[in-house]
C-alpha cells in the first residue's frame, strides 16, 4: 500500500502529519527503549525526533512510564548487540529496534525475549521469530521505480543504481526489488552500482567518481537521501541529468521543484515515513497491554507524484523529510489490517 501525495489526497495526509499521540486509555508503568543503529542522515534524525516527540506526549498522557532513545556510534551489529544486552540489564519492558542487520542481532534479540522483554523491530527489521516486525514492502519500492521508468522510457535504457547502507535489510530488499522490476522490463539494465549510504554527500561523491566511465543512462534508481547528491554530481560534471527517483528529502524536492519550473523535469519520490518509529512504539504498547498482534505488520509508503510536488515540499521541513507520525488509534488500525 502507498500513501500518494497527489493534489487530491494532500489535505487528508497533512492532517495525519499534524496528528499527535492519542490520549492513553489507562496509565501504564511500562518502560520503552529505542535501539537505533545509525543517525548519519536526515531520515534517521527525523525518525529519532518523531520518537522523542511522540513518546514524550505518550508519557505525559500516562501511556508509558518512560521511552528513552539510544543510538550506536556507527552502523555496527556488534556494537548494537552490546547495546541491546545493556538495555536488557536495565530492565526495559519493551525494546523498539531499528537494526543494523536482519540476522546478526538475532542472538541478542532472543536474549531480550527470554528475559520477558517485548521486541518490535521496524524499518531495519530482524528475522528472530520472537520479535515483531513493522516495515513497508521495500522490495515493492524497488519494483515501483522500474515500473515508473518503463512508463517514461518504453524502449528501456541503462540505469545507475545507488545502494543504501550495506548489510541492512532495507538495502537488500530494495535492491532485490529493482532486479525483479528489471525481470519484468528486461529492456532496462543496471550498468553500475555505487554506495550512497542514504546520504547526499556520500552519494554525490560516489556518483561523481563513476560518471566519466558511464555509458548514456536514462535513470538513476535510489533508496532515499541520495537523489540530490546524484543530481549535483551530474550538474558539476556538465552532463544532462537523467530521471532520478527521489526519496522525500527536502533538498531533493526543492531541486526537483526548481527543475520542474525551469524545464518540466519529471520524476516521483517515495520513502517510508520517519514517523514509523511512533507506530512501532504504539505497537509495542499494544502488545504489552495484551493485544494479539501479528508478527509482521505492513505500513504504507509515502509517495509524492508530479502533481503533488508543491504541497509535498510545503509540508516538508527545511533539511528534513516528508513525514507522517502515528497515533495510538492509527496503530490499532494497522494491527487490525485496516
């Protein structure tokens, strides 16, 4: 499922963005911890901010006793496993986890479950069966990019792929989706992969390093946080900018708007909303309250199409990411499959 920021649906989405935490039905003495593996880009920073804003309101409303956030110094499964073990010792009732690896943390996650701690992974999920998973269909996000490019370039063409943070489930799944999309549309070919780490500066440097050796390409397929860097690299090299799939970052949307006004540049933008951290928090609370929750929950992506660009940019903070934060009632709807 995808939330599309087209002009017809923007008003409803904007109301969702402004929605705060729902009032708690009853006071809770439960403690929650966010374990996050990386904070080196605007999406992760927005995710942490959403967690802090949403859980502060929840604590003030009596829905939780505490909801603390912890981020490791670098994207290291070993370091995050040590962090999880420390949180176990501190006695948190629930750990909400954005994981450095889908499998390398499973041992520490199992330790937490065995200690009676509820573990809800989101965005970067884990495969340990005792944990819950809250994520978008990242594979579909990859397929969607190729499907879109197929409408723009019926004859196909060469593509440059910008990968995300190595070793994460998100990177693996989006890449798999791109390959699946190319199976559907075999007239496209990925001629080069570069590392972007979901960060504009890394993406710009990586793209610039391969531009001299690239054949003519029609599109750049991405994972988020890398579109503006790719555009900057092409412009600095004096090369025509191909169709770059964007990832809902403000710098990307602002560049797209500038090009749209200047020459009619067309693309689309799609990402998971950073506020998914608030959804994972409310899911953890529902589990602790005794609600039967499926182990795997799907959250919609947030997509901005050509006719929704202006409003999408308007609702995206400077230097930030287009966002939706979740209330307790919305979390219950997700749990119910609605």
